[in-house]
């Protein structure tokens, strides 16, 4: 079910704030947000996108896979801004779905995004005021980049877990560059890229953004990162949730690499070259030295000692997820082969 909630007023001076350059004035900008039972965070997300941006998006599509609370938030924001402003505005679409996973929700929402640029963020993120402007600028300056995104900044700088997530969950380089992938919480795509790639892979319960960006690269597009494109993100607040997040990322890492054997990978897919042995050795050694490297880069000296055991546990959780998914996949393959052999035996008999 799709509800078009009308157009919300836009400040009259925002057009003059768009950067000069070919195509800027005519580019339509859509934003896709998927939400599931986090109405308070969704309210903050929409507040930042609708009220605090200097240049407004043309269209916001909210896909709600949860209960009615998110619907109420979207309607309230629509009424609030409509009452304050008039004239050309933001078109808001509320799309209802049954929650399966993030990829499935995005596939529900993408057909409703009509922009020349389709950006994505999450309900637990708040875009910075110049987010729309920077996204448009970078797409215009980098026609070779089908995928553009930027930095993810932790919202709770007082939390050690949040500061560690800034390092290992959303590592954000200080300079602009081409990268392998970008997180789905702060990313945008040219329409031609989305049309060329097709739907996101709903078999992936995590890592759908890595898979999607890899498919863009396979089409010949670059993935471009610029730290000026920023979102504020509410990281997992507890150690347990932080470790579980990376355990699930590990499972997804294996699934995506199993799907694309040619993709960059931290472990060897085969044992054909001496390099494969070195990669395997590094896979088992990295949980010991990488946490130390990350800990020593922390700005607060007092964080470095307590950070090491947390980061070590995080490495084990991530790799444990890979092993768990690998074993599950092999068990499933063995079961399928035995079942096939049994059917063939019955046919012969």
C-alpha cells in the first residue's frame, strides 16, 4: 500500500543555494528510508532531512515494515511542515510492507523513487545540513561514479563502544577517493545504475549494500567516497549488540564472497598459489594484531587499553560468523546432494 502524503513546503531560497554546474538545477533527488519499529529514531531522521537541510530533497520514500507508529511519525512530519510552508515542496510517499529484511524493503521502495539520483539512508541516521547539496555536487563532478557516499559519524561520542564503531564498523577515510564499497546508511546512485543493476539480493540478510555496489562496479561504474557527505549515526549502544552486529556481518561476508568468488576477500577461496597460504595465515593472525593497530589510533589515550579486548572479541565474532555460515552452507549442500542421490536411487529401483 502506498500513501502519497502530498508536498511539503520548501524554503524559497534553497534554489539559490544549489551549487553551480551542469545539470544541478534540473536534477531530481529522491531519498529512500526503510524503517522497522523504531519510530523515535525515524522522527529524528526525518527532522534532519526535512527541517535541517539547506537544500531539500524533491522526494522522500519511507518504507515501513513495522507497526503503525512509524506511519504516525511520517504523517505528523508531513502536517507539521505543510502548516509552516507553502509553494513547491517535498513529495512524501509512505509505503507499507511486511518486514523480511532490508534488501526486500528497499526493493519495495525503489520503484517509487523517481529521482535522477536516488539516495539511501537508515532510520537510525541523521543527515548533515549540506547532505543533498554535496551528493548532487559529487555526482555532477564525477560522471564515472555510479555510486557516491561519504562518512558515518557516531552520535554518541561519550560511549567507548560508539567510538570503536567509528573505527571498525564505519571506518571513514579523511580524504576523498575511489573505494570498494559504501555503507547503505550514506549512499546514492545515479538512476541508470539502479536500472542496470536491478533489485537488491533478498537472500542476503546483511551485506546487501556490498553486493549491490559490487554489481555496480561489474557494470563499469566507480564507487566514490567523499568525507564531506556526512550522516550522524546511532551506533549499537551495548557491547553485546556491537559484537552481534559484527557476527552477522561475518556471516554476510561469507555469503557475498561465496556468491562472487572474484571479489576482494580476506581468506583464500582455493590453494593454488603461495599467496593463498599467506592469506590464510594472515586470516588467523589478524585478530591479534589488528585490534592493537586500531586501539593505538584512538584519539583518547585512556581508550586504548580497554579497547584491545573489545576489538579482539569483535574480530573473533566477525570470523566466527564466517565459519558458522560456511559450515551451514556445506551442511545444506551435503543434504541437497544426499536427497538428490536418494531420489535417483528410488527412480532406478
